[in-house]
DNA sequence: GGCAATACTGTGGATAACCGCAGCCCCTGA
DNA sequence: TCAGGGGCTGCGGTTATCCACAGTATTGCC
């Protein structure tokens, strides 16, 4: 099992110790591991891109609103799903934040079962995100292993151009293109141009050189 | 200009004639064409998949709630973006409906500029959706023009298999595969297997035969 | 029965892809 | 200075692809 195959942790962020206790107790009773922070700043200073799981964030905190924390984390590139907890029904804020990519927005007092279900959904979402990311990361690693000339040839290959044409456009011999081409296939772990094109297209990668 | 290149219409659905008037006046002042319905049922009976634009639906109506209308339309396959208007802040409903794919959820009284902006966003979203759909539709039309044997060969081509292998697996002569292959290219409007693979992958089409 | 569509096959030749072997040039770092 | 990596190239041979020409067979429809 690689590290990214774990189900992740629920990161609880609230400046109300009673809420943190109640939440962590609830989650533990469902077998969901969690960790607590009593302020947004505290979490931010501990934040690491290695973290896996989801965030459960109170909207109303002393040092920073949950929205601000959300913005800061997104700026840092944190992709984890965020569930907001709110005590007072601000519809426009809820709508805004959901449209910005929050995972959920739950009013207090919340139903225990419902909250636990949402957390499980968020953890599952994050897990599948990591799986997708791992695939995509592996491809980018392979792309980075290509020399610049190889990338250039690659970009022509996936346009479906023949070796002769590529050679003309790059002003090199066909034999050279053949060599680069076979290196590209080897480094990218594919056996044909079709596989290569599919691999890149499925991962939304377009090589514009 | 094809029909689908128009910007679409705002379909207003509210059983309060005063609101309909105000909305249609507002939108007309911004150059946004709109049409009115005074009940959900009335709109449903007029609904046609040909409609282009977005819906602006009051949550609270006599015959049916906006949510019900939303569900009914989605069941009918209506893909248009829906903006809900609500007079009373139900956060949980807003969250639920947004997660189900509503475009926006706006509280009354609303800011005129904001609403007009949202409508324009929704219309733009629908326009780009139609563009994507048209591309995808064209591809499916071409796929449908293939005979079943050709589709079978296609599925092997996009796996990157050589004609010889395909011939073996289908128990036919290589020459026959070559013929099917060239028919597939011609009907799909591509000149190479790479183009074909990219075309299908970019549109999320996987041929499993 | 004739006609069209579909599927299938063979022959032979042109073109393209693939590959090992061999070698050249340039740059960089030990 | 020498080794290694990257880029470039030619030769010769095998395998694949693409295609024109030429058929056979089956099915379904008017």
C-alpha cells in the first residue's frame, strides 16, 4: 500500500474546544481518524501538502473566518475538500463558497449521522482525487524525463504527422526523428503513437511546441 | 450562424406577476431576451429540448416548488442552467440544490446588477455547453455511421493494435482489416489512428467491444 | 430477379515505420 | 583530457501500412 492509498484524516478547525471534542468523539465513534486545531492560524502554520483527508472548518473563529482560511489554503494549492460549519444561515455566503469549490456547508446544530456521512464522502472524494493525481503525476514525471528535442518530436507525433514531415519541419534527417520517436515511446512507457496520444488526451495534456 | 450559436433566452418562472414583470424589465434593459411563465406546470408543458438559455425559478410557487421543477426537468434531460430565487434563507436547501447542479441560488431582495450578471454567466455557460455538445454530437453521428464490424475494428485500433493482431482476434484476413480501417478513417474524418485516438479520448469516448 | 449494402479475401506494389550498427559533433563536468 | 550525454546522420534490412484492382458471398428490399 502506498501512502496515498490511505483514507486520510479529518482535520477539525474550531476555536470552540467543546465543538472540537464533540466532533472528534463523533468521528472516532465511526472509525474516522481526526486531528484538532483551535485556530485557523495554528492550522495554517502546520499545513503541509502531504496532508491527506478533509477539513471541517467553523465559519466563525476569532483570528480568521473559515472563508479566509479557505482562500489562504487554496492559494497555497491545498486541494483537500472543505466542509464548513455555520451557526447562522447565511445563504449568500454558502452559495458563494460552494461555487468556489467548497465540498459542503452544514448548519449547526447538525445531525450526527449526516455529518459523519458527509465526512466520509469528503474522504472518499479526496482519496479518488489522490489516485487521479498520482496517475497524472507519473505522466508528468515521464514527460520531464524527455529532452527538449524529444518533447518537440512528441508534440508532432501526437498531431499524427509522419516522420518525414516532422523531419522537414525540424530540418533534421528522418533517421533522427526515428531515434527520438523510439526514445519517446520508451520513456513514456508506451508501444505505439496511438497509446501515447490516448494517454495524453485522457489526462488533458496538450503539447504545444 | 447555426441556431445553437445564439446566446439563448432567460426563461422566467414565477407565479407572482409583479416579480415576472420586474425581472423581464430588468433583463430587457440589459439586452437579455426573456420569456415568462406563471407556473411550473405551464413551463413543463411548454418545455422543449430545443430551448436554449437559462432558467430563473422562484422556489416558492403554488403548484410546485422550484426544487420539484428542477428535478422534473433534470429527469427530462434538460441541461440548462437554473438560477433559483428564494425569499427566505434556507441554507440546507441552497446547499443541496447547488450540489445537485443548480447554477446559482439568489436571495430576494436581490441586487439588480448582480442578478443580471448571474444571468449572463448562466447564458454564457449554456452557450459553451451547447458548443461542446455539438462537437460531441457530431462525433457520435459519425460513430453511428459505422457498421458494427467497423466499430469492432475501431475499438482495436484505438488500443494501438497492429492490423495483423486485429485480424487474428477477429479471425479474418489482414486485408479485410485494412479495408475496415480505411473506411473507419474516412467515416470519422481523420487521416491517422493517432488523430482518431485523440478525438475519442478528448471526448471521453471509450469503445469497449 | 436485380440492386445495394456489408463483409470478406487475394495479389502486388508503393510508402512508412522500426531497428541494429556505426559514426560524427558539441558540451560539460570530473 | 577523457567520459558521458545529447543531438544528428547514413546504410541496409524487416515489418507494417496503405491502396488499386479484382473478385466471392450473404442479406434485405423493391
